[in-house]
C-alpha cells in the first residue's frame, strides 16, 4: 500500500508538472505573440497617423501658398484691365498709378515691358530684358512668377510676377511686379508642429524658389549633407520631383532622423517639402519603445517562471499604451484621439439624442499673458472638473490648448440648453465671487443624428462656435445649413473687398440730423453702402460685422473719411450750406497705427475744417479697451474734432462710460426710442436726458419714427434727432439738393 501511494503521488506530481510546463509554454508563446502583435499594431497606427498629419500640414501649406500667389495675379489682372479700359494708354500715367499700387501692396517695384523687351519700372529704371523666359511666356499670353533672380543693380534677389496686358486678343504690353526674395520667403517658408517642422519650396532641380544672400550657405549645407549622408533617398526625391510625383522619405541629417513629405504645388515646376524631426511625430511610439526596451528581458523571465504573471503584465502594458495614446496629460481625461475611437464604437442608433459640443475660452491667450500659463492650465482643469460635475453622465475630450469637445445626451433641445445654462451660470458665479478670473466661453453645437462622419460633425460645431464668438449676450450656437451657407457667403464678401475698393463700388449716403423744433438740418451721419457693378446692393448688416471681425473695417473707414471729405469739398465749391458730418470709427483702429496722421492729411488735402467733421465711437468699444478709446477721443479733440458716443445703452458700462470719458455728444440708441410711451422707459429717458445736459453734453436721438416720439423728446429738452420720421439715408446728390434749400 505504501509503495502504491508513493507511485500514485509521483504520477500525480508528474502530471501536474507536465500540465504546468505546457501551461507556461502556451501562456508564454501566446503572451509574447499577442504582445508583439499589439505593439506592432500600435506602431502601424502611430506611423499612419504621423504620415497623415504631416501630409495634412503640407496640403494646408500648399493651399496657403497658392492663395497668396493667386491673389497677386488677381490684383495684376485687375490692374491690367484698368490699363486697357483707358482710350489713351499713356506710359507716364500708368507708371504713376503703378507707383501707388507698389507702395500699397508691398512690391519692391512694378513695371511695364514693351514688345521690344524694354522695361520701364516705378524706380525710374529703363532696361532691356528681351529673351528672358518669363518675358517670352508673357508675350505668349501666360502669366508667371519666377525663382529668385539678381536685380539689375546686383543689390537684391527678386521674384518677378508677370501678367500679359491684352487688347483685342493681342498682348500689347506686360505688367511686372517684383518682391524682394527676403519678403517672398516669408510667404513660402512655413513653420509647423509648434516651430519644430519646416516647409520649403523648390523647383524640379532642387533649388530654393525664393532665396537671399544670407540663406545661400544654409541652403548649400542642407542639400550637400542630405546628398552625402542619404544618397539613395536624395536621388529618389529628385527622380520623383522630375516626374511630378509625391510621397514620403525618411532620412538622417546632423544626427537627427527626419520624416518628410513632398508634393507638387501646381505653380511652375515648384514642389513643397514639409519635414519634421521623427521624434516629434513619433513621440508616443518612442515612449512605448523605451518602456519595452527597459522591461523586455525582465518580463520574459517572469513569464517563463510564472505563466499567470504574463496576463497581468500584458494587461498593464496594454493599459499604459492606451493611456499614452488616449489620455490628456493636463486634465487626465480623454483626448481627441480617444474621441475618434469612441465615435467608431458608437453604433448609429446610439447617436440619436446626442450632440457634439465644441467650446473654448474667449481670448485665452490674454489670460496666459496676464496671469501666466500655469494659471491658464488651472483654468482648463477647472472647466474639465466643472463639466463632469454638471454633466456626470456625458463624456468630455480635450483637443488642444483650451479647446474641448463633448458628447452630451439629451431628450430635446430644451434640456440641452438648460444644462448649458447651468454650466455657463456656474462660470459667471465663480467669476463674480472671484474664485476665477473673469472669463467667457463660446460653444458650438451639432446634432449627431443621421451623421456618420466625425470630421463633418466636428467642423459643423466649429462653424456654429464661430458665429457666437465675440458676442456679448450669446455663448452658444446651433449649427444649421444656413450657418454653412453664411460662412461661404462671408468668404466671398471678404475676398471681393479689394476689388470693390478698386472698382469704386462703395458709396457714402447721408442721413440728416434735424432740430425738431424748427426742422432745420443740424448735421448728418455718413453711412456706407456697397453697390456692386451688376446693381446688387449688399446689406451693411452683412458686410460691416464681417469687416469688423477680419479688420478690413480699418481700410473701409479710411475710404469713407476720404469720400466724405471729397463730398464736403464739392459742397464748398458749390456754395452749399456746410453742416457737420459724422463718420463712424471702429475700435479696430486702436490696433493700427497712423489713424490720426491719415485724418490730418485727408482734411488738409480736401480743405475741410475740423469743426465740420465729427467722429462716432460706439459705447461698447469702451468695454474692450477703455484706456485706448479715451486716448483716441482726447487726441481727436485736441485736433479740433467733436467725438460722439454712439449707440448709448447697448454696451455694458453705460453710467460709468459717462463718468469717466470725455465725449462731446451722446447718441441715444434706437432701442430706447422705440419704447417711448412705456412708463419705465419714459422715466429712464427723462433721467438720462437731464443727466447728460447737466454734464454739458449734447444729446441726439436715433431712430425717431413717430410724432409721439418727437413730442416726448422736445418736451424733455432733447432737440436733435435723426430717423425716418424726418429723412431716410440719402444718396449724395439728393442730400446736396436738400442743402440748397
């Protein structure tokens, strides 16, 4: 029996040993296989994402370059059209006009090339350039831009734009415009990846399109080393460029590995090459690689001895990889890469009653500048925590900087708005109690119903956010098709601005200001109108806010001031009654130097007295930069101008605006006048008018439309008004006729 038990025990131990051995071997093999497979998939994913990223950056740079260059050709086409529209083409007059264009658009010089090759430039140069390839192309009816060429005086490297001037389908002259290559380089050499990536533009021979003296040594060093250290890659690059192909290369340079993407631009034989250190685009993969390197043998040793540890170790490293790829480092929450994965997992029928929300902090760069980037990080963390408190069942992702994306579930639109108001209300409360510095947010919302494309949903939400950006009383917006159409319409208006200026499509109309007691014209307000060549009128409500946003309003204001002064000169010559004309000034002028000098030169040129030109600045402008507005008002008054506070009551500081600013006149906004007859508003208006008069300011009522409004205002000693009750805005001819009376 004893021997039997011993034999049985031995047999059992032997079987257990075999089972454990097989288990360990199977676990080891399976674990290592799965481990290697998973890491291989991660490397493929990171590699694909890295190449996609650099390709997208390159494509965006191509669009930017083509847009810049084509805008120059569009300008030259317009100038060429103006030249041929004259019955008599005089070289001296053309060169005089080109001098103005050259100064305005930052060209080194401009010129006219005659059929015999003689070129006359705005620098008073006369030279023969017949036979040059770009001259031959031009007289064959083709416009072009050259690589860098040495100027005639051998002082500058220049890039030359050429455009044919045609009349009766025949090229009669060439229009040229040259950029200093040092300036042109700034259009073509584009930083990316936070300044760690670069893009250069080459021709098919590998030469830089735009270069200047200081660049030549760097250029020579770069391509010499590339050819010496990576010969096969260098020749592949040259071969593909000669065949108009595009692709990726990876190469070593100065002990650094680079990933580069190259593609044709579509202009001449030019190529853009975008390159970035591999360590930048493969940072996640390199992190994983370092972790694997440190634990490789240790993990294998433990797996051989303890098969069960294989599973635990594998899960841990799988979690670490997922954490690196899909976790936001600052908030410790999910990032944009995680959103891509989660969206793919979200079944179509689970997207109903869900919306994607994009939000960010308005003027977040200002917060970082004033309080420091560390505090800016604290604000971002605060928003993430507040979101999870208000929306505990929903998901938040951080894209970059202060930009967040959220997927929020809701029964209907009303429930979603209620949640958003709770979120926004808590931010306001924390700002008022000084738990948080004053900030505002903007949110864009797009429904996820019936939509399978994350990029489209995300883009739509960004469009919705753009619509409310900068608005005082709105912090969220919903995307609809009209939003997209409005963006496209705005882009057309924006791109057509300079052409409209050149073709004199902007007009000034005048709305008289009337002394309600006598009916006498007290002054007028200049209002800009845009009448296109086809007769279409563009509403000021569409283009004024757009130009205010993109800062084209600065150029438009200058144009209006000049047209008003020119009209006042005509009034003076025709011995008409001269009344003060008020012109609106945008707050954007604070960001541009030279406003006061421009005004002074304009009134001197047209012989306009300062007392006859009044400037209007909206009260809401004080909110953005009160100190700057006050300085501007004081400087204008020292020059002899009167300054009105426009749209009083629509801003956020009203009484404080009056107590701390030195405006000459206050203009009551139409929203006040419309409510005359309501007991509370009548009381407010009586008090406001009395207060303004005691401050020795003049007061004007805007938007007066009824006899009852007139009677109320006169009874309360507000005597000057403008509005449809008296006159609608008038074109300059009927306005001047009115002044004759």
